C-alpha cells in the first residue's frame, strides 16, 4: 500500500485502483489499511482508491476458444466479498492477482450487477493479441459476441498501450463508447504511464457517470508504436512488419514459416470502417473532432532521464534525478503535460526539457513494437 500511495503522489494521480481484490491475502491487506472515504471510494495516506481488479475470462463459444481480460470495479468491501464468493466456483483466486476464470464475460456482467447495480466491467487492453477483446489470437470481431444481452452495460473500453483512442473510434461499434486509458502497470514505478482525466466528481458515482456519459477531459497515452504488440511479427525470428506487408506476404513468418502474431494495428485496420483525421496542437494535445476527448502522447519521465544520462531507468542515479526534478516542478504529469519550456529548462535541464517538448510535438522516431517486444524511441 505504501509504495502505491507514494507513487500515486509522485505521478500526480488523484485516484487509482486497488487491483487484485480477488486475491485473499491482498484483500485482507486492503481491508486492514484502507479507510472509507467519499461514497464508494477508500483512502490511504491521502490517496483515493477504487476497489478494482482484473480477471481472465476463459470460455468457449461454438467451436472457438476465447481468453479475454476484463476490469471489474465495486463500490464497497461487502460487494467485493460477495463477488469473490461467487467467483471461487469458476477458478482459483489464490494463485495470482489476475485469476483465470471459466466464465464468459456475459455471465460475469450479469453476476456482478446482481450483486450491486453500480458494478462496472471494462474490457482491458482490448487489442492485445493474446487476451484482448478484439485480439487476433483469442478475441472476437464485435464486443456483442462476448457480452450478448449484457452489452448495454459495457460503457467503456480500455485502449491498451499499443493503441490510442482515435484508433478505437474508427470502429463503428465503439464510436459512441467511452475510451479510457490506464497504465497496465504491474509495478508502482510504472503507474501513470497512461491515465484518464475524468470531468466528473471525485467519487464512485462520478466515476460511473463519467463512463456512461463519456465525461473525459483528456487521456495521457503511450505512443502506440512503442507498445509491444503494435506491429505484426515473430519475436523468435526477429520479424517485425506493417500489416500491409502481412497482407502481401501472408500470415506466416518468412524465416520459420510458423504463424506471425498479428498485432494491434492489423486488427484495427481489419475492423475499422472509417478513417479519422488527427490534429496535434502546439500544446501537444491531439484532437479528432468536437465529438471526442483530446489526448496527448507521453513518455515516462524516468525513461527520458535515463536516455539523457545513459543510465538504466531503475538505477539509483536516475531515481535521484527524478525526485530532484519533481521537488522543484511538481508531479510527473504536471511536468510532462503542462509545464512550460522555460521552466523545464531552468529546473530539469536543457536535455530533459528538449526531450519532453519533442514528446509533446511528436518529433521523434519510433521503431514499432511487435510480438511482445517494446518499440524503440529515438529522440
């Protein structure tokens, strides 16, 4: 709890998910340390928490096997305990924080709503090949295939690191849905590498209403090319290629002739039925039209510092410089999104300032990620 709260404050995050409430030991930790705050939220050392978790739905429809990751949120511990009591019938909750459950997403939604009417389910990193709702390996072509008559209760979709919001709005079924971006962190240091700024009250009802109504001020995004499943490819053979090449040459690796892992961009192109024009403003924010929230591409500050001083992002030297910069300029999000160039130069140094401005302007080169390999950025 301590590391989560500390990282949230450094990053500038007002609200984070507890994650993993299905795990018995972590749930006990949460109940020990979290204090009931505003209705539906909990607090630890001034940081607000949503009771949330991620699960892997493993199910079969017709002759097809599916594995789809979904996020779940509940407003109180009583509801969480009811959820866990029911989910134990579908899988082992103690093995890891994201349990494998033999249940289809449709039945999961019905179960959660039967426990609390404000239960929320959000399909996670929906384009990831292996576990995304629209993934090339075990996904579907339309979310209604997975959620059936419960589809109207799916208000939002999480875009994942390898896609940005506009890539999702090109699919008709997602045009009027709320697209959110979360960090998919797996460690406190990586919290906030993607985030969503809600235009809503900071309580559980505000969270639910924002998802239903699309009340998003903006989202902070990884460069989608940097995501580790953006292009098609085969990691073992070092093959990475744009979907247009895959269309021309087929779905087999040209080295070993095994199937390529078809990436996010491939699936987006396959399912898109309209092309949207993007415009990047001088402030770095990207807009599509007045119909959609704006978004901005960011690179974590530790990674920028690491590039400048040529030390690993998790080294003591980088951490000390990271904390020094935050002590003078504010939170990481404030620095990456809002601080002016003069302030950045004065307190972070010209090299760091230059890279932050390049991130905002999009004036950098990226070798796209593929088949589990992150993309490489050149400033």
